[in-house]
C-alpha cells in the first residue's frame, strides 16, 4: 500500500468519522472500564464537560439500567464478540439514555482487549415511549386481572382465550374453560338454555355490543342446619373487537354480578305489585291525579263505583277544567291539596245525573272524600290522591233518620202523642216535650208518680194507679182513657198506653205513650150523632140506599132497600148473597167499572119475576166504599113505554099526512097541467064543430075530438095507476132475490133486448135479496131496462149494469147505462116528473120514471140520478131498511 | 086581409097545433103560420135568421110545457138576443096552466105581451092583432 492509498483511506476514515459524529453517539472505553473519549453528540447527551467524562469509569457515568444485560454484553465483548443491542443507561443515575448500540471490541497487538467502542443512535425518546406503553399495558392488564367484574376473551369460534381472575372465580376451578383448552361453549346446552351463547352469536353476527341479564346459576347458603339456594344473576355484556382490516378478531364477555341489585329489584317489584294489589283492592275508591289534574290511576273499587264502561273516557278528563268537576268544586279541592300541601277530608253531595261522559252512575251520591298530596319517590313529582268512599247509603240512612225523627216529632205534635216512662225503683216519671205539652205543664218540671196521678180526676187517678200497680206486679200492659181538668173548667181526655220493660223477671221501668184525644172524643161523639141522623135520613128517603165495600160487603142498608130486597139485612152481609137476583145482571160489571174508573155509574135492571124495573146509581166514596142508590121505576117505565108507542104512532100519522099532503099538491099540479090541456082542446073543438058549416069540416073536428078523448083516457089511466100505488100502503111484501127478478123481467123483454143487443150485467153478491113488493120491483127493473133500450146511444152497443150493496143498513141498487144521457142541469128537476119528456122519442110518454119514483117512495125508499149527456145515466135507489 | 104577416105556433100537442092554425086562418088574421113542436126548433130558426126581418115572425104563441126545451127556457134564451132583432115580435104565452105562480113568472118577462089560457077562442085571436 502506498502513501496515496493510505492517505485516501485516511480521508475516507475521516469522512466516516465525521458522518458517525454527525448522527451517532460514540464512546471509547478502555479495557479497565474508563472512558477514553466521547464524541460531541455523546457530550450533548451526557450534559457534562469532557474533563468530567474522560478518564471516568464508564459505568459510573452511564449506569446500565439492566445490569444483567450489561454484564452479559461485557462478557461477550471480552470474548471478542461484537454486540448489537438496545441498552438503557442512567446518566448519573438519574437521566435515562437509551442507545441502539453497536459495541465492538478493539484488541491490541497481543490479542488482548484494549478498548471497546460503543457507537449508537440515541433512541431514548422512542424507547421511553415504548417502555411507557409496556408499563401501561402491564398496568391495565393488572387492572383487568383484578377487576371486580369478570372479563373473558373469546375467539370468534367460541374458544376461550383468556380471562381475568374474577371470571375464573365466576366459572370456578372445575369449569371446562379452565380444564379443557379446546372447550367450545357454543356447543354447551347449558349456555344455550340460559341465553349466553345466543347473546354471543348475536354480537358476532351484528358486530355490536349487547347486554343481557342472565340467571347464570344457583348458590347455596348455609344457616346452621338450613341450606338455602339463591339464584345468581349476572349482567352479561358481549362486545366485539376487530383488527385493522375490520375482521372480527375477538369477542369479549363481561360478567357483572347483579344478584343483589336484581334481588332488590325483584323485591321492589314485589313490593310494588303488593302495593298495587292493595290499592287495587282497597275497599274505598282511589284516584291518583298528576300535578296537572289528569287522572293517572283509578282502582277497582272506584271503577266499579263510577261504573264507567269506557276506561278511555277518562283520558281527557282533567279535574281543573272539567265542567262537571268544576260544578261540584272538585277543582278547588285538588288545588288546595296541591298548593297548600294539606290533607282535606269532607263529605260531598255529587249529582252524577249531570254527567254521562265518564260515568253511568246517573244518580245523586254522597261521597266521603280524602284528598292529599304525595311526592312521587322516583321522579319527585307531586301528585294528588283522592280516596273516595260512597257513603250514599249511610248518608241516606242518616237523612232518613233525621227525617224520621222530625217526622215523629211532627206526627207527635199533630197527633198530640207524647212519650212517658216510670222508673219503678225511684218512682220518677220522665215525659217527652209533647207529654208536657199535653198536660200543659212546663217542660222539664220534675215529676213523680204521685205528682202525675194528681193531674187526673179522681176516677181516672184511681184507674191509672190501679193499672200501673197491676203492670208492675204482673207485667200486664194497659190502655186507658183518662180525664183531667184544667183551669177555666176545661176538661181534657187523654189516652194512656203503658207496658213493662222486663229485665230479670222484674219490671225496672214502665213506658208508653200518652195521646190527647179530647178532640177525637168530641168528634166521635159528634160522629155517633151524625150516624144516627144519617140513618134517620136514609130511612125516610123514598129510595133504596146501601153503603157497601168494593167486595160487596154491606155496611148500611136503609129500610126502603130492605123492602126491595124483601128481608132484613145484617151489617157485613154480601149484597150478592142477600140480593141474589143481581147475579147475572150488569150490576157486577158496572160495580167494577165504578171502582176502576172512580166514576158514578147509572143503569137500569129489569127483574122479570116480580116484573120490576129498578134504576141503580153507584157512586164511589172517598173512603173507597160505594154508595148504592136504588129506585123503583117500574111505573114510570111502563108509562114511558106507552108514551113512546103513542109518540111513534103520532109520528107515523104525521109523516103519512105530510106525504099525502105533498101527493095532493103534486096531484093538483098534474091535474092542472095534464088534464086541462086536453079539456081545453075538447072545448075548442066542440066550439069549432058547432060553428062548422060543412059536414066534411065537422067530420074533421069529430076525428080530432076522438084523438083528444083517447089522450084524456090514457092520462086518466096513468093517474089511476099512480093513485093506486100511493093508496096501497100495505102492499104485500116478500123476500125477493134480485137475480131472480132480473131474469123474469129479461124474459118479458126478450124481444126488445135481443133487437137492441143490449148487454145486461149484474152483481148482486153483496146484497142478493130484499123484502119488497114483487110487482113494484119487477116494474122498477122493467122500467130501467126499457129506458136503457129506448134511450140507447146509436154510437155504441147499449149496456146496462146493475149492482147492489148494503150501506147504513139500507140496500142500495144502482142501475147504470151507457145511453144518450140527460142534461141534469136542464132537466134534473123534471126527471121524475109526470109526463115529462126530454127527448123526441116517439115512445116517450114521461110516465115510466114517475111510476118508478112513486113505487120506490111508496115503500119508504128514495131515488136519484146522475147523468152526463153522451155518456149515460146512473140511477141510485135506496130501499128503506127493514 | 092579413093583419099579421107571420105567426109562429110553438106547442108539442099536435091537436092544439091544428086547432090554433085552423082558428087563426079562419079569422083571417094571418095566412102565414108556422108550427113548431118544441122551443128548441124556434130558437134554432132564430139563430139562422136573426138579421132577416122578413123571415122573422110578427107574433109567437108559446106553450110552456114542452119536451126538449120548454117555454121558460125559450124566454130566457130569447131575452138574450131580442134587442138585436131587426124587428119587434109580439110573444103571447098560450098554456093550459092556470097556476098563479106561472102567471106571475111570465109577467117578469117584459117583452111578453100577454098570458093566454087554453082553449084558444075567437075573442082571444081578435085581440092578438
């Protein structure tokens, strides 16, 4: 090697040294352990002057943290080996210095260790951080190990990897987790049963922490000879831990013993349920309001009491603004309890008929209300509780008692009844206020039996003393009337009733009532007199009279009635027994009517055997009895009958006279009109005949005279027929069937009917027959058929419809044709007139309808017509009812 | 000598029609006599000849009791149009009725000249002209 090359090596070494010095710490240590040199970076790290370093023992300046490590390194170096390690030192035993060091031994020519060179990077900062982490990890591991809750690490497959001491304690030393390394709890049915593995699987699938309360097992506790088994509850939490690639790395199970908390909770729930049960089954109503006034709870009693069919109905109810609640000032109660923090108890009358929204009680009730505020122990909210007791029955009874007392007092006053008692041992008398009042004695005046007896007149006094003495001796009750005098010689009558109150066989007291009967006595006397007067009055009446009970028992019968009955009637006898003829008459029915309607009933009864008519008047009396007035009206009945008969005869006579008068008038009219005309013609013709100059002329007049005479003859015959009908009042009548008579007439008019082709129909079903003159009925039917044919319309086939029915007991016959009809406005008043014609029909003589009308009216009937020209005519005949 | 140009006899009785016609003709009152059996026929005639004075009668002898239309109805109808007729017509009621009520009723028709009761006689006829 030449100089140039050495020089080059040297420069190279210098560069290398410079590079090392720039980034690394270096120290050269002599074989004796003293420092030979340090570079600048080392000086900076040591913070010491060179003089304080060089020549000093290396281990005195840089104290190895790990002595064992350093000893091993020194041995290695001494052995000639290079060492590369992280070595910690404490500068002056205080400041840590960590070096990533490479230590190389340097041997002298003899192969002896001369020096070793330590070159390294200062890694103090990084190393300290690592150490801190390690320390922390150890620290946390220690904490986890000693946690009071169990912690266990699992592989995702369910193999236990690690667990802390608490978890080991929980599982126990014999658990497969600790004895079998390949134990997989996911396949253990026990954990399937208690839900732990399910929880594990859910977390594994969902990758989210989940928590559940688990009844893990049971524990035994021994108390002397008793072993009790307790459940052990844990709160199990499973959470996943994922690696950097978000893969499921591990799952952790935390088990926290919550047995105490759980048992406390169960106990609390039990207490709550018990409380609930107590409240629910309280025999009084319980309503819990929140501090806004809304109902939060109602117990069973209250629900039954409200009888509310819809629990939802009360949801909107607020005691502060509900109309019903405010009406009965329940809002005030709520507010007072809440604001003044006081318990209020009161009785309240509430009318539930005024509210149908949340109760169907629908009546007036009395409530015993206790309202008090309570602070909810959980949320500290103040609530109001109302205890409701339905005291309606009690209250009603109370009111009833008060009323009864008032009533007794009032009735005592009205009835003038007082109470009294005698204490036998002391002979003292106690009176009620009313008793004092009856005796006109100042209330409260002390009384003894002697004082009492002195109130009465001698006879009464002795009488009362006797009865009291007997009552004390024999316990025999008594009821006596006594008399005593007041000032101004006023006499009072009283009734005194007494009976013994027996205890242990001997009467201790006698008690009873006293009643002022002065007025009653006076009234009874007056009544007796009146009864006697009444008896006298009724006996003098010319009319039977009986006072009886609704069941027929007779209280009183006057002499006249007894005469009618035919024997003496004892009081209390029954009217139907003493007067058997009444049975089967209307008497019983009318008596019932009188009782039921409470109205007087008047009626007559005919008794055929004695041939007597009695008029009865039954009148209800205020006391429920019935007054029976009986009048013998036999004579007046007979007279009445005679009178009615005579009246009927007169009436008939009158009717006939009026009828005849009318007929006479008609007849005079007919005569004047229908006989005068031909007579006048006769007269004129006679005059013309007499003055005629030729025989031919006279022949003409004679011929005309003949015509006139013929006409007069016809007219007279018609008139005679009419007169005959009118005269024949008692024409023979028989039962005739319309159908038979119609057939007979149709037979007579057979030729005309066939020629005219008239269609005759009839309906006599509703009234098939009547009692009438056969001649008249035939004539009537024949006339209608003839008219229908004669006045048929050329425009249509003639038809005639006959019909009968009954109306108001009378038989009606209608005969309706479809002929030419009659103008009723023009000819209506002449339709049934004698020799009145309205058509130019040559056969019309104006006699048919006149005869028909005469025949109908002669039998007491009537006829009328309805018609419309061009449509036909309808005749309506009403036959007189039989 | 015709005192009256045209006379209408209104009566349903054919005998009376003949008697009246003969008597009037014999008296020479009129030779132009027309006979009607009911008042409706006369009314129809009037309606057809209202404006022709020559066709209208100078005198009418009117019966009261007739079929179809009686004398009363005719008088009621006539009252409605008589003022419009081109000439004055005398109307006599000639009836067999002697009823005072009928006489009284006829008097209520001012245009009726008289109430005559049958039989017709020379004296009556002589008074017609």
